[in-house]
C-alpha cells in the first residue's frame, strides 16, 4: 500500500519531475519543480488556496513518483516528453498535432535540388519555412521548376556520368539542364541555385532587378530568345509576389507572433509565422483543460508542447503576455536552435500592434470554433458524455481502447488494439499482436491473451470495448481480476446482419439508438478495430505465401525476391517465365535464373 505521507517525507530538495497517479496507476498530472520537496508537498497541504481543478486532482491521487534531474532545464525537457507520452487528464493539453512543409535546397550536393520536406535535418542543406499552406508551397516549387531547369532526380551524378547513363525526359523537354550528361558547368548551375535562394529568402525584388539586367543585356546583344526567357521569368516572379501577404515588419528577423483567446475550458492560440519580414503563414491551436489556469500558465504550456514538436525554431518569439518559465524556456529553445532565441512581450509600437492583430484572429477563430467546428467536435465529445451516463462511469472516458481477434479457421490468429483519445482516433497508439499461447480458433482465449499482454505496459485506459459479446467480456474480466486491475469493460455486439447493435457486459445489455451520436461513435470504433485486425491479417497471409515459395530457392534473397515480384506481379507469372524472361529482371544473373527456372520445373 502506498503511504503518501511517508513518501512526502522522503522527497529531495532537488530539481526534477513528478508524476501523480490515480488508483489504476494511470498518470493524471505531470509537473516540474526546482525543489521537488517543496512543490509536491504543497498539493497535500491546506486546500484553501487551491483552485477547484487542483482540489479535484488531489482527490484522485493515490500515489506519485518523481525523477531527479541535474537542472531546471533538464526537468522542463523531461516534463515536455512525459506530457506528450501520457497526455495526463489534469495538464493543459495541446490538441493539435500538425507538421508543416519546408522547402529544402540541397546545397550540400554538387548539383543541388529544391524539394518539399516535412522534417529539418542537420545535413548542411538550406531550409525555408515552415509554411502552413501546402498548396502555396507546391505553387512556389512549380514556379521555381518552370523558371529554373534544375534537376529533380536523386541519382548519383558522378556515377551517371561514369556509366554514360541515358538522360531522362526532363532534359529533352528542357525542364532540366542534365548534369548527369557531364556537359553542365557547375558554376553556371550554382548561379541558378543562388537566384532560387534569393527568391526563397524573400528578396524577390533583388532577384527581379538581376533578371532585368540580364534581359536588357540580351536585348542589347540582339539575343531576343534569351531576353524573352528572362521576361517570362520576371512575370512569373511578379505574379508570385502579388500573391504574397503584406510585409509585416521592416525587420529581417524570423519571428513567431503568439496570442491567445479563451472561453470556458478551451483556449485558442494563434501563431503568425514571419520569415524575412513577411507573413508566410498562420495557424491556430486548441488547448484543453484550461479552466482556472492563468494566461501565463496556458501560454507557457503551449510554448513547451508546440516547440517540442517543431524542427525549426525562430530567433524571436513575440508573445502577448508574460509566460511561466520564460527564462528556462529561452535557455531550452536556444539550445535546441543552436543560437540565442529571445522571448519578448511588447508593450508598444509595431510589435504590440502585430500581437493585437494576432489576438483578434484568435478571438475570431474561437468564436467560429464554438459555432461551426463545435458541432463536429460534439459528435465525439457529446458521445463521450453519453457513454459516461449510459455506462455509469465516473467521468467521460478520455482514453478508450478496443480489441479484436482475426483468423481463418485458427490459422495466423492475430489481435489488434485501436485507441481513441478524447473521441478521436489516436493511430500512433494502435498495436498489433500475434497470438502466441492459443492453438486453434479460440477467440475468447485469444482476446484474453492480448489484453493480458497489453496490461504489462501500464497507462491504463478509462474504458475497454471488445469486438464481441458476453464470452469475450467474461474471458477478459478474468484477466483484469487476476491482475488486480479495475477498468470498465464492455463488448460491442452485432445484429443478424452483422451491424453494430449495442453494448454488453457480464450483467447488462444495452441496445443503442441508431440515430444517436453514441451509436455512430461506437460503430466507428467497432469498424476501426475490425478493419485494423483484418488488414494486419491479410498482410501476414500475403507475406507467408510469398515466403513459402520464393525463400526456398537457392540464390534468391530479399532484393531478388522483391525484384521478381515487382517485374512479374505474382508467383504464377514467375512460375511460367522463360529463362530469358527471368534474365531481364534487375539483379538476376544466369545462376539465379537457373535456380528459379529449375525450382518451378523440378518441384
């Protein structure tokens, strides 16, 4: 039995992170402290100065653990990672999980390319972004590729030249100058790349001036064809500039402008991304669990969770209010970027006006969210509230885990688990299981096995839904009892037409109203876990079929197996192939062709 008072006495006066847990051992809050001893004890002292949210949390704390760190900065980084891992009920949580595209110029290559990527790597390439509008990125890349005939392939240029490789179609239609031919001057090629970088750096005016000089020189030399080419480039760039948003600042700094609006238990944080003095995009983010939290706490939580996920950190964060842990956040962001990052709260002037504009956008979006998106959101959250009432749960289930079994006459039995967090699919939490201990088509024991294996990893759900009836529920109930775990457990049973009908436990059966949000929600969970199981089962069957035939042939490894399947599409075509047809497959030599040919004719 965990004795909270005894463990409070043992707390060290060192920096670190603490995790509060409920009766099921589930983490319900993660916090950091300069002194663990002082911070954690505060929760269990007089509740007069505590908010109702803290009072509610303390009632559910049955144990806690802590991790000592060397500094407050280390504690902050660990806190961010643990919040991301556990998504605790009483922390302010960033609901959105977006990744943004960047434009990458591979200046680390002899003949650079311009690509759209989702991650920034430390590979000495040059990155521009992030861009919140993917179509704008695609438009920009299209303009660059129509204006500059640089390569888009990823072939090894030196090897292509050495092997006298035939150039691709892009060179013949003048979309690429063809560095793979060995006839392209590297300095001339890099001049094109420098112009592209000027454009992406927001210096279109300088680029246009440069192109106009070239156009005029061509005209003076009566080289009208090249002059017309430069004229078309200039027109494309000017059209692109007209689509750009207005200049936000005269500064060349890269900045993120952050402001917030809040209502009830939600807050909307709006971020404007400014790169080289231009607004290149904006994005909104919804945070939950903000009731009774201060603005400083909400904005601090946002900065931690948002920039933990971001590859790119700007030089300056301009925020409407002071935030919690601003000094240690500056230190963390600077370390992540590799150079000084500043957090500013402007009081007047141009930056203050920018913050006001961003805040107005946050207010506007939150109102729209309440009116339009709320209806969509209520389909899941409303269903969770209904689920709480109809199943008599303590609270709306934040994390729901659903399990299913798939097999064909007991062959390749597998289990699957899908997770819904706050009413939404949480695909990064999905899991698949190969049945290890059950022989034959026994869904009850198979279900019991995968749930028992799942329980070993902790972080228990608020509700378990099984794809099945009372038999599956009874089998899993025994597993929960044997492990001393109490989790609400229900089966999702179907009607004669194999459609979702209702929920069933050992004691009760509830038929759901087919017109309700709850019915649609439960049916979507049942469909998701079933499809996830079937998809995995098919992949295993296909894999085993392929393995049983080709992997028994001497001289056929993984690469040749893939090449054969890619070339012939299926096993039957490989069986019927002539020796000459087999020799056409990439990577096949005479010896391996003889092995395949003889195998299917002697077998």
